[in-house]
C-alpha cells in the first residue's frame, strides 16, 4: 500500500470514528475544511506514526504543519530514510 493510500485511509477511518463528514479528499483541500479538530489531527499523526514508524513533523526542526491534504500526504512521502 502506498504512503498516500495509508494517509487517506487513516483520515477516512478517523473521520468515521469521530463522526466527521468528510468532503472529497483532493490534494488542494484545506485541512481546515476536512472538519477535523485538533484532537482528530493528533490521533491521525499518532496513528500514522504507529503505522509508518515516523512523525514527519518532529524529524526536522523547521517542519511546519501542512495547509492542504496534498501537503499532509507529501510530508509523509518525503520523510528522509
């Protein structure tokens, strides 16, 4: 399964668990428009760290939280090995 698929699947699963109605997950969708609150994002990052073994937002000192779904996916795709 690709990194993109893992991230999208995790977003969809957490939305279901948190009773969040997701819009279509396109790369240019703002993360604010997903309907996730800070707890849902924390769960998402923790779950992806468990699954992938990495948190791209703590790997680099200058890492910034992404603005769009595409930016979020790329953060996981571009983690240095």
